[in-house]
C-alpha cells in the first residue's frame, strides 16, 4: 500500500510522490557451509516512488 506524500511536485505534470514500507524474509547462508546450513533472516525497509503519469 502506497502512502501519498505530495500530489503534484511539478505544476502541470501528473507526478505524485509515494512512500511505502516493506518486510520480507531472506535466506542467509552459512559462511563455511554455503546453503547446506542456512537461517531465515528478516529484511525491512522503505520504498520511495516518484511517478510520472502521462
């Protein structure tokens, strides 16, 4: 779900800005054994989008 920050940054052009958050699980392999031994690790972050709609 995108949260709108600014409706139109440049006047006369349809270009909104959005902010989003995400969470995911990733494979973290062992340094010595590779993918024979691994754990699941979390990944969190922000996504910034500046769309230009024509």
